[in-house]
């Protein structure tokens, strides 16, 4: 409740409702897949804490904190994850690296995702307030697939969406997709 109150003024009402939806979905998925619901809750509440932050300020944080400079070559929409993890650590005293990574990579995914990272990524995509073609199929899949296979389905949907819109795709997303498939085929140790 304290975290929700702290982030409420940082975003429009619609994004706050989204955040609650992501939180509820992340808790449900954490329980379903045997992960810590409290960690999922904290990561989900804070995942969009910087979504509406000033772009120049976020750019400065990325530079000062020596985050991946490749971020600055891509759309500023990607910046709120890494900057949000920084704020979670410095302002909200989150020290759990898994929670921070779940915030950091919730828009892109990455190689070697933890289960918590997958849960927050998926919850952000399928929470009840999302409306896009295919979301109902993803929600249904969340009840039928393993966490790993569900993540493959979600990252595939995300990459396909960006390709169809002729948008550049951040390298972490392609690497996440490849890593997940190689793990599934047993070519990379999970």
C-alpha cells in the first residue's frame, strides 16, 4: 500500500490502473509458477515508476550511472525500465537484484531471465486492462503453458508486433528470444 501510494502521483490514472492490474497478475503468476509473490508484487508496483519521467532527466541518469549506452540509440520508451530499477534501489531501497532486474528488463527481456523477470514481463503484457489483438490468446496460454513456453509466446508476440510496425527492436529482445528457444532445445543450460 505504501509503494502504491508513493507511485500514484507519478503517473496518470490510466497507468495507475494498469500498474494495479500488472501487480495482481504478477502475484497470481508467481503463485501459479512457485515464485515469491511478495517479490513479484514489489517489482510489478515499481515497474512503471519512471514511465512518465522527464526524458532529459532519464537520459542523464543513463549516462551518469553508466547504463547500457545502446539505450540512447533507441526509443525513449525503453528507458523507464533501467531508470526505474535505479529509482527502486535509490529511492525505495529495493536491494534484491532479482526484483531490480525484473523492473530493469520488463520491456525488453534479456538472456538468462529469472522466473521473476519472466513473470513481470508477462504480467505487464497480459494484465486485464490491456487491449490488443492476441491478448486473449496470451491470457489463455498463461493458464495452459509452462512459464518458459509462455515467455516464448509473449516475446514472440512483442517482436512480431514491432516488426509489423517497422519499429527497431532492442538487441536484448532478440537475444532473449534466441536464448529461450535454445534453452527449450537443450542447447543452453537453463
